[in-house]
C-alpha cells in the first residue's frame, strides 16, 4: 500500500506546570538525587499530586542501607524545590505549604535478583517489554513536525513567564497543532489550540491570545500560519485555577507527549522516575538514538526501531527496523548493523550513552527526544556519532 502524501496530522504538548508533568518532574528529581549519590542506585518512583498535596511512592535502593534511611529525609525538600521552580504559589498549591507524603521503600529482592549482575551472570533487563524509537527528516531535530513545534511553543511561553516578560501567564498550559502535509512534507498549520493558565482573572480569551500569539508565530516556520489557520486560545474561557489544584496529576500519563506525538508506535512504558536499568526508559532512548543515526546517515527518510526484552535477560530478544518505504538499504542490513555497533544490554546502553548520571529531571517536560545533547551528558541519545559507522556497515 502506498503511503499517503497529503493529509493533516495533529499532536499535542503540555507544559511543565501540567499536573501530570509536575509529577514527572518530581519523580525524575528523586531519581537524579539518588544517581548523584550512587550511579548504580535503583529507583522506580511514582508521584501523585492534588490540591495541597504531593504523594510519592515506589521502590529505591542504595548499596548502603543506612545511607538509604538517611537519604529519605531529603525527599520532602526535593518535591518542594520542583514545585517552586515550576512556579506554583497558589492558595491551594504552594511549594511552601503543600503536604508531602513519602512512601518510598527498598526495592524488592525478587526484582533485584533478576536485574543484578553477579556470579558471572550479565545484568538483566528490569522488566519485559517492547520499546520503539523513531526519527524522520521533517525538522532539523529529526522529529515529527507537529510534536516538535507544539513543544517549542510551550517551552517559549515558559521562558517568558519565568523571566517576568509575561507575568500574567501561569504554569499550566497545553498546546495542539494540526499540521498540513503535501507530498509527504509539512507545509502549514490548519489549526492552533493553546490553553494557558492566567493569573489576571479579568483576562478574556482574546486578551490571552494577544499575549501568546506573537510567541507562537515566532516558533513556527515562515508561511505556516495563513488567513485560513484556525485559532483556539483558551476556548473554554477563564483558566485561573490550574495545576494539581484544578486537576490531579500522576507520573507517566503523558507518554505520547514524551515521545513522538502519536506519529510513531509506543511500547506503553512510561519513562519518568525510572533508573536506566529499566529498559522502558533506557532501551526506548537507545532505539531513538539508533533510529536518529539511521536517518542522519541518509539511510532512510523515516525509521522506526523496535527492541524487545525479558526480565532478567540481558540481550534484546529482537531488533526490528522499518524505514516505511524510504530506505536506501535493506532493513535487515540495518537491523544487523545497529546490533553490531551498539551493545544493547541494559549495562551496554548505559555505558554507551553515559546514563548513570543525574541527567533526567530536565527530560520531564517538552519531550525526551528532539533536544540538543548537552556537555554534561544530558540527552546523549540525541547524538549522531554512529553515522559513519552505519554507512560503513551497510
């Protein structure tokens, strides 16, 4: 079947102040704190947030049990620091006065026995599952255009809110872009949806649009907004009560926002709050890294990579590549090449991408993919350092 060339595709993003993203941020901040203490720390942290309350639970592990007990005393402040940085100082959700409940406990020995490397046994995967990575050459970031620009809009609005340039904006926001494709390439936006919390109760939807429209226009390519583009800014009217006071939040509920905006498959596992022995996270990052390098090498215009694992088993059970009819080489050759060029065991992924570091809190909003890799190792899975090796291998 021939792929469609002319269509409209929609993706959404949510801001760092969205209730679910508040929870993702706290979970990843807890993870970073443990990794800063011990690179091999084990963390599976979940956060729930509602009016005046944050509840944290899950499993954690340090090699020194006494140090773990001491470390638990830091969790309250970690959560408050996240909420303060996001910007919540509402009557019913304020970083100073909210109640933080910590129910973290030591990791199950039965899980650890399948994951730990010992007795000449390789470190196994932290769970079974399937993970997908994707890349496409429609943006410089090799990301699908709808999710890429939806993220950029909200990131920019957060910047001007925090700088004081737009003091009427609140932390909670959502964006949604419907992008028109012609001949398989993104060429314009048919509709723009932006709902943002505002701190001035007298503001109308038109008032909010007057604030945000210049920033939205600056984030989209020239010519994408036309007279036919539909605008829906705060379409329900006032949006003053936001964040967990307006709607409860939970870690791991925005997995499509975190990845490719629905333009590619998702294995189902969330990322935030999980240390990199959990292949839900590390193998999804590895799959993105491999797919991006395939596209950056010119081997395909689009590429999906799937990896699969079994709990306690080190090596992936399968490697699958799909270039969606855009490949310049056989997909089986890509599968062999990526498996040869990268050790796809949990430890191999962590070593290759330098993931035993406190680099995860920054991933909690505006996407885990399509970001610039950073000098301290952040977003290392966005590097394109396998390009030459892939070209040589196929």
